[in-house]
C-alpha cells in the first residue's frame, strides 16, 4: 500500500505534514473560537489545557440547561432578555483565572440541577 498524500482542498497539491505544535495551535484556536462564540472571554494568556477544561465546563452547563427545558439560543450571554437568568452561563470577570471561572460554572451547574424544570 502506498501512503495517500495530504492535500489542500483548494489546490489539491500535497501538503507537508503538520508539526505537533501546528496541530496544538489549531486545536487551541478551535477551542477558543467555540468559547468566544458562546460569549465567553478568553485571553492569549489562558493555558491551552485550562481552555479545554473550560469548554468542558461550559458544555456541562449547557447540557444541564437543556435538560431543564432551557433554550440556549435565548438564554445565553449575548441575550439582553433571557427567559430565565438561571439558564445563562455566568459571565467571566475581568482578570478572573480560568480555574476560578470553571469553579463558578460548576457551582451554577449544580444550582441549576436544583432549579425547577421548565415545562415544555
């Protein structure tokens, strides 16, 4: 069997393999973009592993919101009039460490589990 060369979709010419550093940078950029798209402030000073943990905490919170009948399109950080403030992810404070922010998200997720479920 012959190896299949990697190609650029636009030029269809072989690309050199990406270095592990390039792969990590790509993954970090994707994680940061996913957080920013949810209204979460991220900084270049945030550690890559911490951002991955932050994304996991945000996803756990969102799953709890959905399980309680919340609407992530209405109850988000960008909404000026959420249906239920309990369903809105806590906003990251300026200068707040990722670890401290994760702890606040986890607390909000726990509190949400005690919040009455919204009727469908």
